[in-house]
C-alpha cells in the first residue's frame, strides 16, 4: 500500500531535485520532455502540438543549513504549433529563450553564520520540502514565451476583414434582386 497521498495537481513535466543533493557551487542539468510529457503540456497550454521541449540549465547553490539559495540560469527551446487567431490555421513556432530565477529556503534571513551579498536581492521562489521541480519551472518559463495571439505569417486582421467582405455574398443581395424585378 502506498503511504504517500496523491498530489492534488498532476505535474506534466516533473524533474524534482533535492537541494541537499546539489554540491555547493555550480552544476549542470539538461532536461528533455518525453513525447507523452509534450502532449500533456500541449493540452495544458492550449497548443495544437508541442513537438519537443529541452532545457540546458546551470544551477548555483550557495548557503547551508536552513538557508540555501539556488540560482538557476539557462536556456529553453521548443517547437510547437498553435491555432492562428484570424484564420484558425496551424501556426508553427520555435521558442528559444533565456531563463533565470532564484529558489530560496524559507529560513529567517538573519540566520547566524550566513549572509547574502545584497540585502535587497529578490527573495526568490521557495524551496519546498527540501526540493525544487526543474521541470515545472521550465514549463512555466515556456508558458511565458508562448504567443497569446498567434498569427499565420502574412495575415493582417484588416486584410482578412476586407477579403471576407469581397468573397462572401451580401445576405440581402437576394432581396435586392427581388425588389428590382418587374412586377
């Protein structure tokens, strides 16, 4: 019997890391989403497809004891397709983005024996139960990079309106013909 309760939210692309397992200093991580994870993320973000998602990350651990800080820097890349907001045709996109964030334990900042360089630094995201989820972090950065209003190349909304006026018959054209017929 499993004694661990199920997670209230399923994470489609989970890559948990326990911060105590990271060495002080730098470490590299490369993440690649599986086809199943890509399909689940595509559904989550309302995409037609997410063909791939990769991340090359550098993690820098500082601090010890109750006060640990992880600085994450790197790049993400993905190939995806969305629906054009004008034509409803598929729109392919390539995302390549720099990512950077900080994870910080929730210990008192005045903990004896360790101080961070800048008293005005961003406190960062919390380290929860001694770990961080790199996969979910990458997924959140991907979400920020997705175009909320994708357009097929060369499509201009005003141009589409004019084309639709020219190509579709006026619904009152039949009545106009009837009106102008001899009685």
